[in-house]
């Protein structure tokens, strides 16, 4: 009886069933409509860059990845709120972009994690960006292939052009046909994400054209957003609702030095000026209900979410909620001048709020 009571208590806590939503800094938020959802954002000069994804057949429809719509790169002008599809050169026609986490390296090269399934497999695509006549143009550079690892990679952090860290958010790969959403497989996946901290943060070395070698350097429940700066690596664990901060050693091993708890679920990480921003939904149960509605072909309720920042205070990283809203599910928060931009893996829009 004690064991059952503990299990029920644990599930209530993990699923945030009793958690209440306290709105913050949401009164002056506005929306920018997008042609497709972009799970992550990058800042390129004065513009925002997104990489789109057709998330419903990828993640919620049973073995239905073949129906995913082709994704593409987009630019968003914060001043005019205009959205444009980026002209892309030399992208191999046998690949289909279905983007997850992205990172801009050296203010020029965009790294895009893509779940191509039968249309190219699990890859990281590299694009060189340039501004021509006020518009962003992209040239495909190369891609790194992860054979058989369908759907499992989430975020990327670049150390240099030959080394990077990547997070694995799923305990086992999808199939080439897409995600197995049958009851028992789904239950196994969720159970392992909630109760088994065996998903790796991998360190990868470029060893040849289009080829990388990767090895685990740390483990978590759901390693998600990741950010590298100043010999430190920041890794968001969605299940823990915590950002794990590691010192990076000379051999690229990781030493955990601090764990910062966040008051909501956490997804991607983006940093600037010793501040790191993280976004995510408020309640796990909202996401589960959302996913179940999609699987059954019903109109889902909006998953409420917010954004926080962590910053150094008296030598320790400290967390503060800066936005909490009930407009859509948030996966990314980035800052341009005096505004914070929030994107979603499912909703075809951005939310723009004042940076407080």
C-alpha cells in the first residue's frame, strides 16, 4: 500500500497535475504568423532564423513520417515582422528537411538537426548564410549522417568546427517509417524518459567529409536544449526541469558543477551576454493531453508555457521566470534588442513579448 501511494504521489508530481499557472509579462505579447512551425530559433545579424518542421506526422501519427511536408529555412525581420522563405542552394534533392534544434556557428554557418526518416535519415545539415540585397540566402555545405538513429537527436552545441555536443532526447530510435505510437511502445518510451536517466549527451568529432564519431559524455532523463560558452556546457533536462552546468575538460569530458531548477518544463537553450534563456510548457499533463488529442484526430487544447533566464549572481547561476502565457506551447526563447521571441514545435506562429 505504501508503494502504491508513493507511485501515485510521484506521478502527480511528475505530471504537474496540481500545478497552477501564474501569468507574467503577457499583457503586451503579440503574434507573428508563420507558414510552418519552427521548433528553434537563431539570431543572424538583425534577423531571426528558423528551420521548419511538420511535427504531427513525425511525432504523433503512428509510423506516418512518409507524409511529412518538406521543411525549409525561414527568416523573420523583427522590425517589420515579415517572414520569408530563405533561398537555399545545392540542398540534395534526396534529403527532406524536418528540423529540430538549430545553432548558428561563427555568425555564418547554421547547423540543423533534421529527422528525415525514409527521406534522408537522421542528419545534421550545415548551411552557410549570407545577406544579399537584404534577404538571407543559404548554401548547403555538408551533412553528418547518424545511421539508424531516427528521431532521437534534439539539440546541438558547437565547440569549434570539428567538435560539438549533441543531446539524445529519446531512449531508443524511431523506425524508418516514423514513430511507433502503439500503446506498449509509447508506454515504454515515456516510462524510460520519466524514470531512467540513461539518455546520453554525446560528444562528436568530425573525422572526414560528412562523417563524425560520437561518444557519450553525460547522461540524463530527457537531455534537450544545449549551449556551450566559455569552457562550460549547459544542458536542459526536460524531465528534471533543470539545467545541468558542466565544466568542459581538456579531453572534452564533462564535470557537473551546478544544477539549476526551473519552474516549468524546459526545451531549447539560447544565450547572450552571460544570460541563458530557456522555454517550455508549464505542465507535463498538458503535453500528454495534447499528444493524445492529436493521435485521435481531435482539436487539442493549447499547452500553456513560459520562459526563464539564468544568470550569475554571487558566483552561482540563478533562475528567474520572465514570461508566462497561455497562448501556445513554447519550445524556444531568444532575445533581440528589447523583445523576447518565443517559438513552438507545433504552432505556426511566434509570440513576441517585451523583455523585462
